[in-house]
């Protein structure tokens, strides 16, 4: 474990929850869950989530239970600078990269070995990284300074679990595929 919080995609979570309620309740459930992701901060989001769980306990008890259980994973992005929230609460960029890897590997068809597939995927990931660094930055350099600057370790309690997030740890470079 790298000590990183796990973030669930809010859009996919909401879509999953709508599958657990009748069509008549879907607009209410969607609006309630959306409010959690548009809070002004972590504490407000936790309070909103608690209110939503209480309101949904009657008409959608399964959704209320799942929402309560997923709280740490749904709100993890609030522990980062506000400039990053819109990028971290969704997995759309990751899905786009995965789709591109799938599209390119389908074009090749058959790979001679696993290493060839890894080289293609690695090259596509390096290309994406370069685009985000040079072309259009995914996260601005100024906002990344907020994360990488020597900072705090702020434990957060979720039920019986305590999560401690350190923003100033360095990760060593990964070896290149041979």
C-alpha cells in the first residue's frame, strides 16, 4: 500500500445507485447524490452525505447503506486542493487512455509476446504523460505545488478506520520495460 486514498468515480457510483431504485425515485436519488459532489469542502460534503443517507433511508434503503459504506472512497478527492477536485472525482481521463490502448492493440491484432503488448501500452502512456506535461496540462504546475510542498499529515476517521494522508512522500522512478 502506498498510503494513497482510494477514489471512486462519482459518476459511475451515481449510475450504479440509480440501478437500485425504481424509475420514479431516480431523479430524487441522482439530485441528492450530486449535491455531495458539489459541496464547498470535505466537512460540508460529509454533512451533506449524512443528510442524504438519512433522507434516502426510507425510499431507498439499499442506496442509503451503500452510500454510507462508500463515504471514504467517494469523498477522498476533497482531501486535495480544490483546483484538483473536478479532475479527481471522475475516472473519465483514465477510461479515455484505456480505450485508446484497446483501440491501438485491436489495430495490431496479434502480439508475438506479452512484452510487445507492454511496450505498446507503455509507449501510449508515455505519450499521454508528455501531452499532459507539455501540451495541455492536466493539473497546473501551481496547483501541483500545493500537493508537493512540505505539508501536513492529517488523520481522518471513518468509523473504525483511520486514514493518514501524506502529501510530501517521494516515489522512486519505476524501471523501464525491457
